[in-house]
C-alpha cells in the first residue's frame, strides 16, 4: 500500500523492503543464498545485483571475509565491462549463504542513508545509463569494487556504500544519485591508496 506524506504527495516505498521480504522468505525455507535472493527480487539486473552484493560486503563477518563476499561484486562489474545483458552469477558464488539477521541489522544501520536517497530519487539524467556507457561504468565500478580486496583496516565500508548508492541510482534510473555513488567511490579509492601508501611508508 502506498502511504501519503503530510503534504499530500506519495511516499516512495522503502528500497529495503523487497530485500528484507525475500530474505525473510528464503530464511524461513532454509534457502537464503546470494543467487536465490537476487532471483527472488524478480530480475537479474545489474542495479539489484550491485545493491545486494555491496550489502553483503558490509555484513559483520570475520576478518578476511571480504575476499569472498567481494567476489560477486567483481564478477557483476566485470560482466558489465564485457557487455553482458544481465547478471550471470557462477553456481559456486550463487550458493553463498547469507545470515538473515545480519542482513536485517545492516539494512537498519543504513536507514539514514536509504531514507535520504528515497526522498530524493526520481528518473533524471538517464543518458548516463545508455548502453554505450555501460562498459565504461562497469570499469569504474570494477576499480571501486577491487578496493574491497585490499587488506586495509576499516576501508571496506566506503567503497561498499558508494557501490550501494550507485546501484540504487541505477535501479531508479536516477543519474544524479548514480553519479554521487561514482564520486564517493572515486574518493574511497583515493583514500584506500593513501592509506596503503602511508602503511608502506611506515613499514619502510
């Protein structure tokens, strides 16, 4: 059901709800995996894949887990570079299990971000998503996603959040939000490089 705000305008449905609904359903059935969650969202578009896979990299997991959880993001952005029409997640990655409670808590922690996005989302500057730009966008996103593999303390949040923001912009065809995600991603890459160089200089 669509609710209305006090000014009479329609309130945009929460972007978290489809993810939580599918997560809860598959959790109850004991089938909560990356592949099932993505298929349950009704499509294998790059937008939903980037949103879901970036969320997984933010989950509170043991150190070093990002080497596994970041793989689906790299595969997805790599397929954008290669011009795939939709996401084709390899079976082994599709079978990666997800903890429903951790996913729910992560979405709750991201509510300040998602609320701001939902208030400002609208279709605009859609030329950014033209097919001729997809490979270049994929390259930028691949570089951002690659920083998730770097063993740098506390650096994984920033590229993951930027990928999440871009994915939301892609789903809603909002070029402004997508560009904000790319800008945040560029800053996160520069931050990761700066920290890596600082650590290397400290070791020397």
